[in-house]
C-alpha cells in the first residue's frame, strides 16, 4: 500500500494504482478524462461562446461597427441641419465682418482680406468638430452594441420577452389561485389580505 492509501474499494482505480501508476498521475488522468472525451460528445459547449465573444472583441469588429454608425450619423437629418447651421453662421459672420470693416473704411485693405479669409477656416474647424463628435458618438454606440451582444451570448442581459410574458402569466395565475382559495376558505382570505 504506497503512500498509506488503502486500495480496497477503489475498483479498477485501486488495481491501476496498485499496478504501478502513481496516484497523482492517475488522478490527473481521471480529471482530464471528461475534457479528452468531450470532443467525442459535442465538445466544450462554452468553446463556441468564447470564440463568438473573441470575434466581437476584435479591433476590426469595433471599427466596422463604428464606421457603420458613423455613416448613419453623417447621413442623418441632424447632421445636415448642423452643416446648415454652420454655413448660415458663417454667412452671418462674414456679412457682419464686411459691414464692420466697411463702416471703418478698411473694407478693401489688406487687413480686411486677411480677416475675411478666416471665415472659411472657422467653418472648416466647426465642421471638423461636428464630424469628430459624430465619430465619438458612433464609437460609443459600437461599444454599447458589442456589450449588448456579449451579454446576450453569455446570458447576462435582462429577461427575454418570453421570460417576461411567462412571469406576467405566472403572476396572474397566482392571483387567480389566491382568489379561488380565499373564496373557498375564509381563513385563507384573512392570510391573503394581510
């Protein structure tokens, strides 16, 4: 009896251990057996889930979703309205600048030419800001979309619509049973009332 372990009652494992297999090796083989045989019976059910989650977490997936949401944003009426607002603001600013420079008698000077050329750069700067904001929002939407997909894969999201309906039906059925039993037994009616 090696290592002070009784071999009786272990069946084949006791015989294998008695036949010269080190107990630690035998225990390791037994613990690894389900994993080794799992491939024969459908494999690791979580492996597919891990591959799906890993595919969602790639930089390419995040970029593709970000681009999708960004394209939707710049094609939206809100983005067109922001562009129109910037253009209208630039027209107002340019007209006010020309009027103010003309009122001071420097409307045709070199200073007026330099100041007037700043209006388009302001428009470009504001448009870049709108596009940057749209991209930032798109990236947040992409991250949120990936998070929801992962929650759905691993089951950490909220209840499904079917689960909600089942719960509501169960609650209604419970009330029907409560009312039925309360009508049959006045003592139960007192319990349900309190």
